[in-house]
C-alpha cells in the first residue's frame, strides 16, 4: 500500500495513442497545480467556517426545553431541528458540488458561510416552528456543501505533502465545535435566552465570513464538474469500497454513541457529574486524535487507515464487555474518542490518494456517506437497545467499525501519478 499522499495537483495529460473519448475523459479529469507555498491563513479560515456551522448544528441539543416552551411544542418535536440538518446533508454535499460546476470555489465557500449566517438569524427571529425548521434546512445545506468542498479547496492551498496537516486544521473546527457547542449553548441560553444564542452564532459566522474574504484566494474548480462526474466517481471500485467503509465505521460509531447516556447509566456509582467527565474525556481525546491524524496521514496513511477505525471498534467492544467497570470505561472512552477524532482527516486523505482527479465529487460522496451512516447507526442502535439491550448496540457497532477498517485497508489505495 502506498502511504504517501499523491501530488493531488499534477495535471493528467491525454495519451496521444488513446481513443478520442478516452483522451477527452482524461483531460476532463485534470486537476489544478498545487501551490509551492501553503496559504495557512486561508486554511484556518476554512476551519473557522466549519466551527461556526457545526456549533450551530448542535446548539438545539442544549436548548430544546426553552425552545419547546417558547413555541408551544414538545421537546421531541423540537429535537427535529437537529434531524433536519443531518437529513439534508445526505443530498446537500453532492448537490452543491455538482450544481455549481464553474463558479470560483472562493465564492462558493463564502456563499455557504453566508447561508449559515442567514439560517441562524432566521432561527433566532422565527415566530413559528415551521419557519425555524426550514431555516435549519438551509444550515444543513451549508454544512454539507462546505465540508464536501473543503478537501478540494484545501488541496489547492497547500503542497500535496502537507495536505494531511492542513485537513487537521480544517477539521479542528469540527472537533472544537463538538466539544464546546452543547455546554456553551446551555450556559448562554440560561444567561441571555435561546434566541440571543442563535444571534451570537450568526455573529461568529460573520467573523468567519470576514476572515474568508480576507484570506481565501481565487480557487478554480477541479476536475470535470457535474452530476455525471459524481456518478462516475461513485462507481469507481476503490471509491465505492471507501464509501462502504465510511458507512460501516461511522454507522458503528453512532449505533453506540447515540445511546451513550443509557449505557453510562449502567456504570457502578453513575452520577450526572460522571457523565460530564466521561463526555469531556471523549471530547478532549477526539481533539488529540485529530491532531495526530494529520502528520500520520502525510507519512503513514496505511497505519492510520487501519488504526483509527479499529480503535473505535475495539473500544466500544471493550465498553460493552467490561461489566460496567469504571476504569475500563475511562480507557474505552479515551481510545474511542481518539479514534473517532482521526476519522475525518483519515478518510479525506485516503480519498485524495484514490481520487486526486475527482476531489470535489469525492468530497460530496464522503459527506453523503457520513450523513447516511448517522441515520442508519441511530436507527439500528435504537432497535438493538429496545429489543436486546444497550450493550448489544455497542457490540454490533464495534464489530461494524472493525469491518470498516478491514474493508478500507483491503481497498489498497495507490497514488495516481
């Protein structure tokens, strides 16, 4: 297995001896030349965009009670504000990538950030749940499109041998938002009210927008654009195996993590304070895992491809069979968090190896696979929790993650020079 990232920007020239159709297809798949010097400020701007969008996505989880009371709905109905963003993400990433084939990617990213700002403002001002739900669909489109485009855009901001590190910076926004959004939302919601919290999220989005305008250079589209290219990329055998592995790995993770509260309640001496500590450990470990993933992706991608998802699988299995032992639980949560934190950078770097000529289409497929995995994992885990028990969801999820690691390793990506 090749463990070095390819020169994702190397232009592929048609073979003079090839047929006209083949030559045309090759030319259409050409990629832009990577820069000799990294535009790190622009990379940070992308990470800031991811942070503000993902934080906005998770805010309702900490504000359900006041939102429900204010709008006269149940907390279960209010919870669909989170569901809406993930469901639109299944189609949002591929849609944005394919529907804007020739627009400068700088303006695509700026436009998606602006869409997230508009969504938060509308949520804050919405007098009715229906308008609020529609506003959250805009956020889901912004998140999925921005994340789908981030790999291709970042690949044009840094040299190829720094792509893993750059994606770590971009995905740091995801890690920080996952850690900070819920507790910050709960604290600020009690202090200033839930509507003001969403206005604050919009203000952070404006800051991200200003930074992007100041730092992002012109970024031309890469590869052959359109829905046909998306379909052609999806049916490449190695890409299809990658999509399957994402569903197995992330689906396994969410089959357990969605039901982490009832699982933690089986621990001897469980208290709400212990829950907070365990979630904090998971968040910090996830952040560390993301930091480690970048250098590994640039130097030892093969080890990362096997190790990160295997850590998720083995940790969740350990938790399920530990008999509610506190020490084993702490170890399992730390390993689990580190493994999951490395997944976004790992899979994006892997896709840069197997489809360097189709980074935009590959990015859209990755986002769609992740969102599908969240939905499938939550459903399968729920069925197992209700019919067998909460430990069964962690066992099945762990086995699924390990299988995903094996599938991704067996795909054996090689650099496309």
